[in-house]
């Protein structure tokens, strides 16, 4: 059963229709008041804006790639700032074009809305990529690994080599045990150091767990060897044994920091996002801009043939 609107409802319906008609007439009047020259100029301005938006989009993307691939915090921050600046320029151009198309043809406003949605998705991806890229945790982990960690192991290795060399001319079983313990500790320590670079480059947490488990097993062996050497009176060279233990303690502290930074994985994650989600989001924006550009170029203008492209 239908319900007829009352007098008040009819009045509001009539007022709404009048307002809608006034808006339509205003838009029509504005467009018909413009001659072909003004319409052409307006179209040229909109097309120029689309071209500028494409340039800003490309500039932001290139700077973002440079921020991801940079090898220092300073360069990462500089390229990230350039990417953000180009993105801000793009957003200003986007809003200007939105104003110009406020009363434009539906074909153009629809294409602009598609670009707006694609740009929003791109902006979310860009924020994540740049926030990660400037942290450079994998690069910092690698520097610690090949710098302080390697230096500490070198010191430990040299100290244990002196302990073994002191018993090189002794054929007793105890001397052989000392040499074997020292050699085993040296080999196990270098195995740990060799497992750090794969950990730094690894993306999978499960593989990181496996690498850390292997390091932990080697670490237990090193500590047992050092304790066994310290318990042997025949080992002698107490200063060298103490030095070896001190160097290994220093290495262990650096290693813990390396693993912490490696777990954050910001360089690996930012690169993966840049190569996957960013590439797709950027492509969607480029396609939306091309569709918008084509719609503007095909806009009919009185006494001017439509661009056939």
C-alpha cells in the first residue's frame, strides 16, 4: 500500500527539485557562456595538470627507490624527503584538478575518482616503504658483523692460536687435548660469524629461527671449550685464555645487537614492498591518469572536432 506525502512533504520535495534544477541550469549556463576558445583553454589547463601529475608521480617513485637502495642513513633520509616532496606536489595538483572538474562531465569526474582511490592506496604503501627504508637496520647489522664482531673474533682467534702454539712441541695426550679444545673453539666461533650474513639477508622468520638455533649450538660448544681450557692447569698461558674469553664475550654482545637489527629487517622488507605492492599501486595510478587524460582530450567542444585518439 503506497503512502501519499502530506503537504509538508510535498513542499520539501518541490524545494529540492527547484534547487536541483537551479544547479543544473547554473552549470549549463556557465558552460554555454564559455566560447570555444575558453573551453579549449580550460581543457588545455586540465591536460597540463595531468601531465604535471604524471611527472610528480614518477619523481616520487624514483626518489623512493633511491631511498630504499641507499647505503647510508643520510642518503636514505635525503631521498625519502625528495619522494615526500614530490608526493606533496602531486597531491596539490590533484586537488587543483578536482576543483577544475567539480562541474565537469561525468566521464572525467569518474576517471578522477578512480585515480583518487588509486592514489590513496599508493600513499599508504609509500608511507610504509619510506618509514622502513630510513631505519636501515640490515645495513647497520652488516656493518657491525663485518666490523666490531669480526674484530673481536680475530682477537679471540689470535689468543687461542698462541695457547695452541705453546703446546705444539708437546706430544702428550694433555697437550693434544689443549690444542684440540683451542682449535674447536676457534672453528665454532668462526662458524657463528659465518651464519650472521645469511641471517641479515633472510626474509623468513622461520629461517631466522633455524639460523639462530645453529648459532646457539655453536655458542654452547665455544663456551664449553673455553671452560675446559680454563680448568686445565697444563693449558698455561692464562693471560691468553682470559683474553680469548674477553674477546668472545665482546663478540657475543655485538652478535646480539646484530640479530636484533637483523630481526627488524627494514631494508629487506622495504625492498620487498617496493618491488611488489608499490609496483602494483604505482601502475594503478598511472593507468588511472592515462584514462583521465583520454577522457579530457575527448571532451566535445562546440565547433571543434573531437580528438579521435
